[in-house]
C-alpha cells in the first residue's frame, strides 16, 4: 500500500493535471508515481523541472531508467 494515496487526474489540482498530462505524454502512459506526485503541485513541478534538467546530462535514457528501477527495488517499491 502506498504511503501517499494516488490521485486520478479528475481529482487532482488543476496544476497537477497539467503536469500529469505532460508526464503521460513523455512516458507514454500514466505512471502511479505521477498520481502520487499530484498530491503536491509544487513538489510535482519541482520534480518535472529536475527531470527536464537531467535530459541534458551525461547519462543516456537507458542508464537513467536502470538507476530508477534499481533505486525503486532497493526502496521496496513496486512498478
């Protein structure tokens, strides 16, 4: 059971809905992570800004995803 209850887009604050849509377009699907981030529009916006900044980094997409999966597994998250 998640510590933060995920929100469906229709129940999320307006700013979060826009970010959820952007995330869904970028990932090709609505991730539960986005539904949980929607609880706090300010945190969600900060995450999306950080994610955008990483796009110009040295790690390729496959390596970044491997880090996300490894971190999620270490933290006991399901994906």
